C-alpha cells in the first residue's frame, strides 16, 4: 500500500461537533467562490500545475482530484459526511448499493474463500453470492438471521466474511451485531452490516463491533427517491488499502451529480428518519388491530420477537419500514395494494413518499418458491416504506383495501 500524503483540506469544525451538525456541515471547504451550498463538480478530469505533480498524483503519492473514476469533490463530500455519521475513519461511494456489495466482495474475497450470510438479506445480495461469486469459487452458506447457534455451526476455517442486514427487508428481523462481530473476530473474519433499513440516524453498526457498513444511498440517504448510490464505510486501511485501488480499475464509481443529491439528502436524514419511523410505529399498531391482518412486523412493536434488542441497537426507534401479512394470499394482498390512492406501488423505501410493495412478486421475485419459503416471504406479505405524508391519510389508504377483506 502506498502512503498517500493527505493534502485535501478539511472543513473547520469544532472537534466535538455532534452528528446532526456533521450531517449538515462535514464535507469539503467551499471553493474559491465561497458558495454556501455545495457546488456540483461535473468534470471528468482535473488539471495539474505541472507534469511532475501529475505523476505524483497518478501514483497516489499525494492526495488530489485526478479523474472522476478515482475521486471527485462531490463524491468526497458525500464520503466524508457518511463516514462522520457512521463513525468510521473512511468511506467510499459506489454507483449503487449493489455496486458497494460487488466492490466489497471483489476486494476481499478470492477463490476458495467462504462467506457466511444471513438467509434474509436483500434478494440481489443472495443472487450475487449464490450465483455469480459461486462461479468464481467463492462458497457461501446462508443461515437464519436470528439464530446465533446456526452462525456458529456454519463457521469454517476459510470463512472470511460474515454478512448481515439488520433489520432485514421485508421481515424486519434484527440480529445481535455485537454477538456476530465477536464470532467473526474470534475466527479472524470481518463482519459486514448492510445498514440500509436504519441508516446511521438510528443505528451505527461499528459501535457494536461491525468492521464494514454497507449502504444503498438510494434509500434513506437520498431520502427522496431520486438517484441510485451506494457506499462502504470502514477503516482507512480497508478503504484506502483495498477498496480505492480496486475502484480505480473496477469503475463502479458514484457519479458526482448523484453524490451531490445524496450529500444534500443526508443534511435532513435524522429529522426525516425519526419522523418516518414514528409514523411507521403508529401505522404498525393500527394494522395490528385490523381484523384483515394476520401479523405485523415492525421492530418498534412490543410483539416483535427482537423488540428489546432493536431498541438497544437502533436508538429506541423501530425504523420506517414495516411489513404485514394479510389473511389470505396473493389475491388479497394485490387487492389491498390496488386500492391505494396515496401510496406509490413501487419497489423502494426510504422515500418521503410512502411506497407499498408485494415482495414475493417483485423484490424477491427472482428467488425460487423454495428460497422464498425458506426466507419466510409469503404471498400474503405486503411491505410499506413509510414516508412523510399525514399518517391519517396513510391509515385511510390502507383501510380502503383492508376493510373490504373483512367478511
Ligand atoms: C436497496 C437495497 C440494496 C441495494 O441497493 P441499490 O442501491 O438498489 O443497488 C441492498 N440492500 C438493501 C437492504 C436494500 O434495501
């Protein structure tokens, strides 16, 4: 690893500035024009004062902007802001959340390595491991998210990574990050936590021992459903030593414009996520009492199997994503979804617009029925990514379809 001379300036902030301040202020100092809101740097390359400086910068001996596949001011602003919120030394932006997972696996795994992964992670993550990385000789085992004994039993001498998402989507299963971090570290492996559902506004996985935090910026970080983006937050050694060099050849970099959108989104992250999480809990309680609903999954509910753990890990908040199971199956679920007048029928969450999804036929549609059953995603399940609309309008939207199912 080359040691890069750190030359990029820092924003002048008090050393004890708190997360809400960092979310708004961390990044890069303003340019020569003194703009208050970050400018957008749509430039593919950067100019050097002389050939020798260009050579040093290309050799990564001194930090500077060179080419936007390697780095760009907007991407750096987003990375510094997210690292500050996650409490990690460093961060690297990627083209999407899946781009972040791809970069992670390409950088840290080789043929013959083993990955231990929760069975309930994002469908595309399972596909990537089980399909694509298996072709390159990386083995993976999928275990029950909440069964620590299964994780322990599945550890192998060649296990390099433990991968988990907490809470999971759409089941909202919560795992004990500290327990999995201890298990990983005892075996010389790393724990990766996909923190999409909580965002750092509610949960900072490194506080509980996680080594790498993965994000889809597409979700709460942007927060208004505009762009695809992703990131890996980790130590300087991992980011500068492993991820950045690979990014230079892999090219799954975050576009400057998308980085700008996500960086601006992070300024309102904590107020949005808290408000959305409160609405989600109110809706979850209301759904629990509805006769057409068999079960509601939200970590903020006392009935949630890992409620106490979730409250400890997630700053006392359940998050803005809930799922519920209607009595019946696909037909009943579709009729509830089709009665919506406010919520968007789409496959996303983390947006200020509430989004309703039928996971079995969309986000988890590429899995086989057997895999879906194993993951616990039935045809009657509906996911709601709760936004910022008036909660009474959201209740009315759900009631329109649900009331019709009551005999
Ligand atoms: C959306 C999502 C991803 C993938 O992110 P993209 O930006 O869509 O590539 C990964 N994990 C979770 C939990 C997600 O919700």
